[in-house]
C-alpha cells in the first residue's frame, strides 16, 4: 500500500522520483525502492515524505483514507501559504499546534 500511495501522491504533485528523493534527502535508488519494491523508509524520512507530498503518514501507511492535511478553521487566513507550499514540510501534528497557537492569539485580543 505504501508504494502505491507514494506514487499516487508524487504524481499528483507533478514530481519525478529524482525530484522527490532530493527534496527529502535520500538517493533516487533508495526512493525507487520505497515506491517500486515497497521498502519502508526510516520514520524520519516517512515524515518528510508526507510533508513534501502534502499528506499524512497515516495516509501513506494505509491507516487513513484522508490524503491531505486537515487545515483547521482557525488557519483559514493562512491557507494560501499552505497552497503556495510555504508549509509543505509540516506534519499534521505541527498544523494542529499552529491552530492551537492561532486560538491562543485570538484570546489575547480581549
């Protein structure tokens, strides 16, 4: 499942295997093994892949069918930055923390 989801997300982002491998700091041959042979990357690499592919580790591993980060309403104003790729390496946990911080900032207005 990992290999098929990696390929699907990579192609959706319009990246070659070599481009994606470079972005996450692995060799093309190593990445090729993830996508073609189903070899599972190290956890750190898996997190980088998910962030670069705008998805979650759970989606890549087949634990979820949600193939994208869920952007909370509190971050609606910064969604453009997400779409421009400015936050492409954030994990879902980091996005949730960003939303928590946004809620905190709003409470400070009062």
